[in-house]
């Protein structure tokens, strides 16, 4: 699947209209380990456009970096609620769907009734998945509850949390029987107090590197994104992943063009390239997240299509919640709670 010749000509169908001729450059702001091994080189070979990729650790860092103005990025990869938050803050450019014909490859559930971006005016789906617990099987009992990482000393000093305020507070809320999307100040306070009490048993609060800490043996349990754990499961069969019985976050990451992008034409061409079936399959094969690209999924081997950590059973998904943007006041409340947790 690698190599520009393999992707055919479908990515080149987007017309270059509406903006002045651009230099052959594109600035991509992305999560770490979240692109195919040859994707950027293949795009350059196919189009002549050179991609410079910078990395961020979480949505909070992405939002903070662009809040005061775009420093020069053309394509970014925010999660669902942050797409809505950035739309409301006038931080994203509307997309020209005529320049993204490969949108037709996307499965219907990711095209229709998208609450955070109706009509997909500002975003294209990139990957989706869950948040759960990665764990080392030989050193833990299968952790079927969030209790082991949020409310127990059983694995003291062997736990990693992820350093994203809203996600961590939401997962801890689900453990307590609240909604992931709670707005109740009393419930948020109860979550804060529980996490402060648990913090002495946590070895590290990691910027989306829990999978590496698991692989190296530094921790035995990590709150992490599904695909990151699936990546290291391929390297060590003693590692596994579970969405606990209380449910987990069901999320979607998106491709967006930030306002004032210096190369909007190139950005549309790059997004369209990423939505090509064979390009999408190569990315999914590398990063092991669930692709919303139906045409790409059809090209994937059975061990991907039937992997329960990538595509969880329906009964697991029924216990999951999608995140909702709850407004600046609640977001501030969560971030302030998380700051107190970090400083405790």
C-alpha cells in the first residue's frame, strides 16, 4: 500500500480554484505517531508539496497555541468537542467540499447527523476510537473497572494517567456513575477530590505517552487512547486494552483548516489525499486506530477489521459516551479542577 503510485489519481481530482497560486509548502500540526510511515513522502511525490509536521500532546495545547491567532498552520487534527469549540471561537476556515471529492469514501455515520459540526462545514473525519485502560496482563488482573486507576491503592506507583483535563475528568465522572458530560459543580468537585486522593498512587501524568511507559515496563496500567495501546500490543503480547464496565469516551479526531492558513489550497489537497482509500488504509495499518473511511477499511486485513480493541463489540459501545462541548464556563471549571489536581 505504500508509495505514491499505489494511490491512483483520485486524490488529484480536487480543482485548484478560489485562491491564488500557492508555494509548494504545507504546515501540518498533528498528534505524535498519528500518520502513516510514508504518507507525507507519498503526498510530496504525488503533488510536489513539501509537508512540515509539528506535534502537540493534547487538545488543550492545540487550542492554546491557536487561540491568539494562527502561527502558520494549514491543517490541524482536533477532536470532536474541540472542533465545535474552535468553530464557536471563529478559529476554523469553512471547507470547500468540491475540493475534497474523497469525502465520498467516508462511512455514513460519520457524514450524517454530526452534532459538533452539522454538514461537515469545518471538519473531515480522520480516526475514531475509545479511551480505556492499557495494562500488562502478567502483572495485573484484567481491570474491568476504572476503580483500579481512579480509586484504589492496589497498583500504587504503577499507574499512568493522561494529561488532558477534560478527558480525565470525564472518565473519572463515569466511574462515579455521572455522565462524562456532567455540568454539575458538585459532581465535578467530587471527581476532583477523588483524583487528588488517588494521585499519590499515580507514578506519572503523561502527555499521551502512556503506551510507551507500558511497553518499557515503567507502569502496568495506563489511561490511554485505544489506538496507542493497540500499537504497542503488536510489539508485546503481554499488553492488552479494555474499556471498563462503567464505559469510556467514544471520540472522533478530525482534519480541519485553521483560519488564516497560509496555504488553503494545499490544505484541501492534503485532506483529500488523506481520505483516499489506499492512503487511508496505509495510515490505519500504521497507527492502528479505527478508520471512518469505509473504502479504506474494505482494503484492510481481517486482523484489523475484527480487532476488538480497534472496533469494540456493540455492547461495549453502548456503554460509551461521546463528548459534548459544554461551554466556556464548564470548560474553565474542569481546567481549574485539573490544575488543582496537578498541584496537589
